[in-house]
C-alpha cells in the first residue's frame, strides 16, 4: 500500500515537473519570439534610415556636379540665332556651360565698365590696402553730367568711398566715379587687370570707359565679381545692396531679380548682371543698339528666354539626379 502511494506521488511530481517545464518553454518562446520581432523591426527601421541617407547623398553629389541636358546646345543655338545685332554672353556657373552670340563684337560700354572700379576697390580692401570707410574730397574738377551727387554734396566735402561706390553702382553717377578715378588713376586700373586677370582695358583719366566693349569682356568682369560675392562680408553686402536695384534694370522680368549694372550712350544700351541664386547663379551680358527703342522690354525679353532654358536644364538635372538616387541609372 505504501509503495502504491509512493508511485502515485512520483507520477504526480513528474507530471507537475513536466507541466512546469512546458510552461517555462512556452514563456521562453514568447519572450525570445517577441525579442526577435523587435530586433527585426529595429533592423528594418535602421535599414530604411540608411537607405534614405544613401539616396540623399547620391542626389546631393549628383546635383553638385556639372550637368547639361542633351538638347540644350540645339535649343540655345536656335534662340541666339535670332539676335544678329546683339552681343550676348551667358554662363551657368555651377553647371559649367556658356552660350554666346557676337561675343567679340564691339559696343560702346557706357557705365558697365564701372564694375572694374568696384572690383578693384573691394579686392584692395580685402587685402588691407584701402579702407573703404575712408573719405575722398569732392573737387570742382570731378563734377560731371548725369550725377545726383552734385545735388546732394558740396565742393570740398569729404565723402566715404562706400558712398561713392553706391552712387556709381546704383545710378551710374559719373561724378562719384570720376572722384574715384582721380584718386586711383586710370593707368593703375589698366595695369591691375592686365597683370592679375589678363584683361586689356583702355581707360584714361578723362575717359575711363571702353569704346570697343564686348560681351566676352562683360562676362569676364562678372566672373570676377561673382567670385567676390562668394565671400560673406561687408564688401559683398555693399555690392549686393548697390546692384540690387530697379534703376534702368532691363534684366529683371516678372518676379525674377538680377544684380546688375547698366550703361548707356548714344544708341548703345547695355545691361550685365548676375542671377544671384545661392546654389545655381548665372552670368548674363547683353549689349545692344536699343537706346532709342524699348530697350527694357527687348533686353528683359531676351533674358527671360535665356532664363527659361537655364531653368529647363535645372529641372532636367533634378529629375536625372532623382533617378540616380533611386538606382534607375
């Protein structure tokens, strides 16, 4: 009888032990199964983040490289062939391509050459050779036509160089410009740009302008200026504030704005400038014989068509780079 009871107790204990083992195994399965799912989700989420990061890096790298859609040459050539008497030079800076027509044809520059004076002053200031906050004396011999400065200032007044620059960049003020030329010297400018940039200027103290100004020379001055604007300092601010204006601004159209410098004399009306986009700037020089015509409408019309091709290429680039990032190419 005692043995029978012992056997029953053993069977019950074994059964209990078996049940406990089963329960432990089930609990362990659920625990590890849950952990596995959680780990899998974490791996999946990490993979998604890594994938998106890689795609963005591919896209950004693609967008930072030069690009030109297949039909762009043909479309620009078709556009520019319509302008037989106009000098045009366009450069997409970041995408590293240019188009032009009559780039070597000579025009009277008018005041667009005043950009060379501004470039010289800023470069000298950055090298610590000139203090643009210092003053120059306004003398009677400096007085010229087409000048607001003569109405605002008196002879022998001391005027800051920054103020003079603003005058001759914003409204092409001749008196302000000739004060600068008298103090710098036309020969100094000629020598400076020849030695540093290989550009030939024919300035004299009495005539600091170009009689045979070209769209290519305009483009060269804008390339230098655009480099100067890449530096974030007070001098870049001065240039932008002075050139971002509506004074005879024929490059502006709709809501698209340009930093610009215009020049006009006799039948010549020229406008050169920069589409000052932070990522994709472009340079544009348009030299014309439109001074006696609707030069604003004609020049802005030309620039608008050029902008549309520029924008078409940029849209194509974005689409192409999106496909690159998605692994289509």
